[in-house]
């Protein structure tokens, strides 16, 4: 292979390579243009999209505008009005500073800029193709700037093909706009896609009202204010950690959720340093550790935190996207965040409120329920209404009789148990039955309200009741869906569901799948929905968090996957949420019911996520443990 001579790349190639560091996807363009609009003191910012930003991104603001002599210069590489020298990076008061965003965007798209600074009339219109200025002309326009970006990556087909689906790209844009809007409550934001308004966050006076507009009243009702006093006190007594800066102490403010309000991932945790949205593993770890033992494993609290710090104490110039932040004293930041969160939690009553339904439930005590089961703990079923009584009461109210003995979703035994008078399982079990390799299992009891103890031959059997029931529910739901025999349970009272803009987009894009799985969901408002019916196999729904978890689960399963794969993973989520939980006491009758159905399914050995449902300890192993044999 002949040696190639070293040469300097041409300007076009250099610009396209540099653009790849700043412009990863349409959301990158939106972020840079919106941040420029904020730096220009815009108070109303409108983002218009076509084709999830592939075909068109247009950002309009009513800010300062650009003077006629600076329009062309603004699109030159490393031209900026925000810093003069390198030391200025350490005292930034703006979101942008590198002067490379507009040049990078123009290098990989067709760009049209219309702007007026209000002092020089008329304004100016500039048109560029692939980083080359094609023309500048005068134009009448209002004060402010409109930048239109068309055909992103039109000249880089290799980059274009790596873009994801419209749904995924749009979700990234929604997330970018939402995160920016959280921090800038005095600015109005509007996002329009293909002519349809997706977001509309009006300017408000305070942060709490802004969060209501973005996340809804129910979530905000469960937020606790984080005060700056805890952080300030810490600094006053710990000078050896160098926590004071030349411009004053570090302050922390914002909101965190009560431990009863959690989510399945960290998408509801937002961090802002000097009004810039960033990510920091140090802050995430501090929040996680502060909530330790207060929330269940794999559950994450909501947190919106603002850190005001001397710009010289934090570096936001470590990545082209300016999304990562590195603190000079990470130990200090960890301690302050951890203490502020802990102090906030300790100073508030964290007992969850009981939600009282407006319509009382008719409860009729019947001894027939006891004689029907004939086994179990004395009086265990005495408080349950007899099926015919409950059905008759419901009929008198003009409602479809609910499934008797079906407890609230997220608690207790699900529909597959405790319904001997109302369901005939013979046909269903026969349809599910395969040649099972499970041995004959004789239940003994339950320990820790989580594990079932049984005997099979000469082995001790231990069964995880949640994992086992999850597998049962998974195969039931899947079987009924494939057989098109799923039915809907109408809720006596619709459950109101408030979603974030991102969740709303996911729900809207998958409404047909929810409908196929027998959910009845109607739109109530911009980000509010009424859940009027659910698959009858899920039982009664009273906790909106269940649907929140299902929708959030879609974030990771809808990326470039076929609809059937999405349905499969949704069924897995439904099965997990519908299954009995650890900590639920079971009677011997309920244990037998559970084991009977576990014995009858196709794969009784793992849950839908691959965790084992059953383990065994042989007689020989027990003898060794007790030193009966050596």
C-alpha cells in the first residue's frame, strides 16, 4: 500500500467533521437554536418541526435580533458575542459560548435566517447551503430572529441513515424543550410538529406553576421544596472543604418528591447548574443515597434541583454538547446535595395520603363465602362480599358487575386466584397445559410473606410467590390475547392520568396497542387522560403509577422495534404489575391455587424477566448442612 502524504483538509470537510461533534440529531439543532434564543433575551420561543426535525426545524424568538453587519459573521466558525478570551469561559453567564453551533448546523443543512435588531430597519435575510452563503437581502420583519433548518444531513447520507424513527427523534426533541422550559419559567415555549401543537408552556411568575404546566398537579402535589439554608449552614461549618467561593457560597434549591412518589427510571430527575441543564453522576448518586431505605429497589424519586455556584468552580466545556458538568470539588457537591435532600425529607410528614373514593363501595357480609372455600384461615374471607350479592348490588346501580374477590391492582391476589364461584378454569388451564416436568408439590406454608415452602419427594421446595404469579399472569395474558379472548373491565370511576409531554407522545403513538390489550383511554386535556376500562385480568385499577410504569417502559421498548415486539414487552410489564407482591400473606388455599396454576403453564421455572420462580434443596444437602453426613 503506497504511503499517503499528509495534507490539510479543505474547509468544507473540516466543517462537516466538526458539525458531527455538535449536531448528533435533530434534537441537537433544537437545543442550540433555543439556547441562542434565550441568550438573545427572547420571551416567546416557538419551535416548528416537520418529519421529526428531519425535513424542517424552525425556531422563532422575539429577542434582541442580529445587526445587519453581524448576520454573515454569526455563521462563521468560532464567532461569538459571548466571550472575548479563554478566561471568560470560567465566568459564563450565557448558555452558548463557543461560537460554533450556527456554523456546524449550516454545514450539514439548508439554512435560512431572518433577523432584525430593532435599530436597523429593515431586517436581513440570509440563505446558506452546506455552509456556503448563497445570498443576503433586506426584508421587513419584526424584532427577533427566525432560523429555518431544512433537510438535515442532506449532504451526509451516512449520518442521515443513523437517525432513528420519527417517534424516537421526536421524543428526544420533546425532552430537550421540556428540560429547558423547566429552568426558564419566565419564557413561553411552544412546540409544533407537522402542524399539531405538542407543547405549550406559557410564561409564569414562579417555578411551582411552571412545574404544574409541565408535569401536572398530581405530581407537583407530592413535591417538597428544597431550601438553601441547609447547604449554607454546611458551608459555614466546613471551611476545610473549600466550599466558599470568591463570589459567595454554593446554593441549592428546587423540589424533590415524597418517597411515595417514585418512577421506574431517572427521567424525572433534572439538574441545573447556573440555569444550564446538565447531567452529573455525583448529583445522581447523592440523591440516590439520600433516599436509601426510603424507596424500593429500582425506584427513583422525582427531583428538580438548581445549583448556583461560581462559574469557575464547574466546567461545562468537557463535551461538545455541553451536557456534562464536572465540579472542581465533587465531594463538596455530593455532601451538600445529600444533606439538603435528607434535611428536606426529615422536615416533612412523609405518611402517604389515603385516597378516598367519592362513591362508597357496597359491602355485604355473607357466610356463604366461607362455606364455599371451606379451607383457609378462620374468618379470612368473612369480609368479602358474596359474588351474587355483589353482582346484584352492582346491577341495581346500573353498572356491569365487577369481578368478585379481585383486589386493588398492586395489592393482594389477582384475578387468577380467589374466584371459584365466578370462573371455570378447566378450559383455560387445559389450553395452557403442556407436559410439565415439575414434580408433585405438596405445600407446607409461607415464610416472610414472600416465599412458599413446599415438599417434592425428598426435596425442600422454595417458591418466590411474585415471580411465580408473574409467569402465570404472563402466560394467561398472552394466551388470551392470541386467542382474542381478552375482555375489558369497566371502571366504576374513571382514573385520571396526568402525563408529561414525553409520556403523552408515547401513549399517543401506541394507543392502538393499548386498545388491542383492552385498555379504554380517553383524552381529557392537553396532558390528561381518563382511564375508563382495563383488561379484566388486571383487576381493579386505583394506582395511576401502574400505567405510568407501563408507559415509561415503552421508552426503552419502542426504539426501532416491530409492533409485535412492543406488544410482547407490554404484556411482560402488565404481568409484572398484576402479579401478587412480596409481603402479601397467603392462606393455604391460595397457595394451592397458585401452585396448581404454576403446574399447568408452559414454563413454570422463570418469571417473564428470566428470574427463577422455584429452587430446591435436596435431602442430602440438608443433611450436610446439619452435619448429619460429612
